[in-house]
C-alpha cells in the first residue's frame, strides 16, 4: 500500500459554477475558482494581444527617453546598449540592437562579465564605451540603483537612459531618463513588465515614430518575460501571446536554430518551451561562458552561422546542467544542518557565480523557505536570493543596504555584492528576518511537502476535449499557473523506472480498455512503484506532446497514492456520484 508523499491541499466545493461558452463543467469550475465571472472577462484574458498593450507614454520619462534617442539617431551619435547577463537582459539588448539597426544605427553592446564585473553599471565598462566613441548609453534590465555609476558617466561625458524594472531607490540616478514602471511617480497601469518588456514597449514606440514595424521584437520580449518569471496576466501575458505567434513564423535563423534544440514541437512553440528550453540555454551563456554568445545567436540571420553558434551554446547548456546538479546536492547537504522555515543563508566559494541563482531557486522549491547563496568572486562576496511569495526579496535587501556594495531585485528574486568582512553581519541580518517579510505582506506562507490541487475529477473526463480546453487557457506562469489535477479511477498497467540513471518513473494506466501514459521526472529514489493492477489516485498536469511523430496525451505526475490511502477517499463518492460524473468542486 502506497501512501501519498505530499500533503494534498484540496479545493473548496464549487457546486454550481457559471457556464462559459466552449468549456465543459470541469474547466468551468476551474475558471470560477480563478475569479472569472462570465464570457466577457474571460475573452479579454484569453485573447490578450496587441490591443491589450498600454500607451507607452504613460510610463514616467518614456517620452523623454524616446526624444533623446531620436536626437542621437538624427545626429548620428554613437549609441551603446548596456545589458544584464540573464535571459531578460540579453533579450532586451537584442531588442534594442534590432530596433536601432532598422533605423540605420549600429549600436555598441556591452554585457558585463558575471565574474569580472558583476551586475549593473560599472565605471570601467563605461569608460571603455566612452573611449569607443559612445555618447549615449541605454541600460537594459539594470541601472536604476546605479546612482554613483551614472554620476561617473556624466563626469566622462556619457549620457545615460536607464530602462529597468527593479525596485528603484529613494533617490533616482541623475540620468537623462529613468524608465521603470516601479517608480512611485509612474502612472503606468502595469508595473509587472520585465526588462525585456520595457525594452519592447520603448523600442516599439520609437519605431512607431518612424512608421516602422520590425518582426521578432515580441518574440524576444516573450523569452525575457517568461525567463524572468513575470506574472502571466496583464500586459506580460499579451506580450507572450504575441511573441509565441511570431516565433512560430520567424525567419530569423538564430531563433529557428535555438528553437530546434529547445522546443518539443518547434513548429508550435509554447510558453513551457520558453521556460524550460529556450531561456535556460540563453541563461547558460551568461552563467558560465559569455553573454555575447547567446546575444549573437538571437541576432544571427545566416543559417550556417546560426547552426554553429547554436551547437556551441548547447554544449555550454549541458555543462551548466552538470555543474548545477553537483552544486545543488552540496547545498542540500549544508541546508540539512540548518532546520527551520526562516531565511537560509549559505556560502561556498567553490561555486561558480553563475550557478548561485539556480542553486537558490532549487532550494526554495525543495524547502519552501527564503534562500541566500553566496560565493567569493574577485575579492567580494556575490550572492543571489530567491524566496517564496511571503518574503519580499527586494525589501529584504533594502533592509540590509548599509552592509551591501550593490543590490537589485524584485519580490521573488534579487542579487547583491558585499565585502567579505561584512558577510557574517549580512548572514545574521538576513537570517533573522521574520516570515512573512514585511510583516504586513498579505499572503499565505508556503510550506514544503504540499501540493495545491486545482481540480479533482474522475478519469472519465480525461481526453482530448479536456486537454484542448486547458490548452486554450495557456500560456501559464506565475499568477496563472498550469492547473494541477487530481484524477480518480485509474489502474496501473505497468510501472518502471526510466532515464539513464533510472531517476524518472513511467506509468501506463488503464481506464477500462483505454490506456494513458504518465511520467514523473525526478522521482524520489525511495518512492515505491505501484504494482500492476493497483487502483491509484494521481496528482499532476495534463499535457500534449509528440511521440514518434504522433500527438498523444500524457499526465506529468507530482504524486500518487493507493485509493485506500488517498486523501481523496472521503470525496470519492461525491466525485463519481450521478450520471454526469461531475468534477469534485
């Protein structure tokens, strides 16, 4: 008898959901739980696209920035783009490069080395750009906290336009313009744009002034938006939908070469492909190689060159995965000696700086507590912070600002630099912060060992109609997560471990005479396999994929249990009662 591994958090009843055109009762129940009240608000959500984009001029300093860029273009002044070394920053650099090229301007590009320079503007890099002839610098996904560096730029004759989406300090840099939707004086309706989202809005507005539209800008913004885990609602959702539509038709060789290696079905890319295939490959360049490798692929238009760069990036991606796995295991061992649910602070100077954010993210997933991971780099300790929803990372870094030499972030993630002598004080300061932080943060604390279920339904509902209805709700992401289903009424036909190390579980499941496939990636080694013939309840997501060129349905598992030990045992009669086989609500 196999009990559940996790605590299954079941949804509250919703016995009479409103009707939604084109959706059956199970998905109508899901939509009602997510706050939709009728077809009108659902349609505006599902069909979000270009008409959902807000007027860029509502963003503080946007018109000032565009006026200055226009002036530089007309005067043939040298423009430089300064980016960040993650997918959001690199796609923003590519957006500006393509937009300016379409206006006859070839900009300089600078993405700092994660090891040698670290995050944000730096005096040495600014001086190199000035010596190369730059007169105007546009930042991407950084700069709003670089008050001193912008002053240095002014001193050496460089004007700076900051475009960013991180929380700004009380005193803004004295730049020509500071475009950041999080500015307190910004009237923009949607503050959840990423750095690539801000670049997309500004670059599109610039091109519109010149009567131009350029393909693939929304594609790049979509990659950055998904890669930076923006909420999949509002304008970010519209950008991703636009980008996915453009990506399926792109003629850019570099994007096609990347998609061929990163998407399950390159002809029909999804937000999942961007999140788990495309963005990690772009990020790998900035983590353990050079960001320019990924940027050059995003910009490449020659087929042969694109294939060559894509293969080089693929090798970097595979190396990054191996290094990350080793570092995560070391971090898990260290975390085991530090119990609790408060902030966890770890440091290991052997870890590559480009892996710190990944290690922190994995530990958050495993432990559901805020995690700070640091390593000594070029004489300073650099760190990454990741956290559950009840811990505001940027505010936590602000609370420790007096100890830090650099910092930046948003609610769920951030980074910093600190002198080695201040590391112990920082570890104590962050480690003592309470949860939730700040204390008035109105969220439910997350806990490890639990899974929140969106919909409980009998296996009779499994099929292509349900999968197609769920697909209509995509793209999924933070704020609109992929629905987690608990499915009753299945029996095990076959169970086996698969993968090179046997660390995945493959199930074949029967519903009467029909057979369904299920996969559990990264199955815990101590999880017993269900015996053939066992009646089980499953928790997971329903996905469509291709197998040997043919479409199929598959359940991606999160947990399972024998029916006698299942948390659904008390609801089973409700789940299967009545001729309609109504979804448990």
